């Protein structure tokens, strides 16, 4: 399939009716959190859109982001990959391997220099280059080379966006995010561990229709990360009434009360989980009775414990406050109860666990 | 020893919910009045509103069943259902794997996607002409 064909031409060739195309546009408007009145504009943009070459690089990652994308229900992954984009390189999804795979990446870069979309998942180690290599090329070298010819970069997942779990203390590989290394290209961060599949698909579709979406201070698209989980949570009325679950099996938990005291990071986490939800809109963690971990926020792994209420300070207060301010959260929330004893308690939670400890536990 | 069943761990929605059901019904009422007085159509994306488990069903139950139900087959099925309030439709789009990709309340005399589209009419005309030409061995005038 040629890359110079428009999406409208491709769909017509495949026998997709105008009705089918408009239905796709309606679903896309919903996906992009755009008002339904925008459907004609989306249809006009998609009609003329040309399939961009997409090069997907995976560095220090767990493949969870790709797993998430391949379960996207936005337009079905087949439509997204084969109709909307030209996925020219992706370790996990491509059939080619070894030299053939690397040749595909190099020729796609050469043919589409300056025009392709570079998608990155995983953080980039800046310590020993040997920590993570592809075909003998270090991650940093491959990223910088591919980024030079990219029209835009999409950092998928919290690892590529903020360093993620590899970046967690003590960060043995010197893991950093894409924005830590590159500042001369448009970069869209799509954090989450993993991100919501339709959000990944939505960002790529937005790039096709209207270009780079409007972003917040952390380079996240406002359409998906503009509101906190807390603001959109159906349990919010319980928070406002002061009705909290105190443990996972008490009456409050069974009655579906607010999970704030069980460590819910919803008030400081910006993502679309509460409305878009997961598994074809079935549910999201809070609906299933588990606090939000805050996985789309920077350094969520080092935020002082998943089951500690936000009012209990972390061991790195300065960083928490900085991120809180950056995302528009009242900084006073976390500062209220600061005291040394609690800081020491939080620090203790990060003691190293030895194999002896594990054996004792068994 | 009596074993705890999964049902005992079921999480209740509670009495509070989001309180979004009534306001949404009022929004539909306003939209319906606008349709009647000004001919202005409205589409409400049910996925853009925070709803507690069961509240979407509560909205559908409140709207009830009307006289018309239609199915569209294009990139997966779509279900168009007029509610007991004429002019208020619940439209659900599915993908080819029968997963919901969008759910809307459309306040209109007929959802736009139910109408034949000009491009499809033109393509259909071409196909019919080609068939008649082939069948009759001559040119359709």
C-alpha cells in the first residue's frame, strides 16, 4: 500500500461506505474527547490525511504498552495499523527479524526523512551503553539518530515519558525519558503503566487529523490528561461527604466509599481512566475497589507507597510538591501533616529486601 | 467451615452515585425543546460523563423504548433505538469485534447515519448502471 494515498482513498478502495467512514469519524470524535459537532471537521481532515510512516522503538520496557495498544477498541488495531498509519518498524509486531528488521527501519527513515512519526516506549539508559542495545546499537544512539529525522515524537508509557520504573530509585541504569534527551522536536507524552489503549490510538489519530494536540506542562495531551481522576471519579461524592473505606474488607469498602485513605492517588493523577475506562469501557481500578496508583504521574513508583494516603508525606517531599504545582494541584494538600517521624516511616518503606527476608516470609 | 463467596465481596455502588442521571435527563429535556422550537439537533456523548456503575442503565431505563429500532452494518454493527420520547435516540456503535466504540444520546428527528449518504448513492448508481449495461449488452441512457 502506497503512503501517498489519502485515508479516504484507501477506505473507498476497501469498499468502506461513506456511512462506515462517518461512523469511524463519530467514534474518533468520542475518542479524542471532541464535541460531536466536530465530526464534519474530522471527516474532512481524515479524508485528506495521508498515511504517515511510523517507526516504533522499544527500549527499557516490559512490552505492556504494546500489549495495551493491541487491545485498543478505538477502531480495531488492524484498522489503525494498516489503514491509518504505515507501521514500518516495531520489534514485537513485525514479521522481519535481525538484519531484515534493521534494514526496514533504516530504509523507512531514509525514504520518509523529516516526515515520519517516531514512537518510543521504554526509558533510555544513560549509564553503560551495554545495558540495553538493539542490533549492537545503544538505545541512546538509536534514539538520537531516529529522532533527527522525525516530524514528531510520541513517548508512549510512563517509562518513555518520565523514566518510569527503570528510573525508580536507585535507578541503576541511569534511565531517563525522551524529553530528558531531546528538546528540538515536538514531543507528546502518553504516560500510564500502561497507557489506556484508546489514548495511544487517539493521540496517533489526532496527529493525523489536526496535528500535535494541545499539551499540558508535562507534554501530555489535554484531551486525555486535562482532568484529575478525582474530579471525574464516580466515588467523588463520598469523598465530599467524608465517607472513606478504612481497609479493603470493611463496610466502607463494600459500600463503594472513597479509597483516599487506602492510598488513592486520584487527586494528584491526571488521566482519562474515570471516563474512558478500560476493557472496552467496562471498569477502572477504583471501580474495581483498588486505589489509583497514579501511574501516569512522574515518579509514581517512588511516591511513598501505593497504600499510603496522600496526606502522608513521601521521602522526597520537594519532588512531590514540584509535580503537584506543575499539574495545578494545591500544593498544600501534601504539606499539611509533614513531620519528621512520618518522613522516617516513609523512608523505612524503601529498605532493601534480601533473599533471607523472603525465605523467612515463606 | 462456611466459605466466603465472591458475592459477599461485591462492591456496592452506594446511594450517592454521581448525581449525574437527573441533570442529564434535564439536558435531554432542554435539547428536545430546542429541536422542537428551533430544529437544532444535539448529540450527547455518554462516555464523556462520569457515571457510576448502573447509572448508564438507569438513564436508558428512564428514556424507555420507542417505536423504532434500526441496525447499521458498517465497520461493525450500530444500533439506533428511538426512546419513548420521540426525537430522543440512543445510538450505540460497535466495532467488528462487537465491542462498543461509542454510545450517544442523539436528539434529532432521525440520526444522520441512518440517511443514505450522497457518496454512497452515487457509487450505487454507478454499480446499477454497470450491471444493467452488462445484462442488456447496451449503454444505459
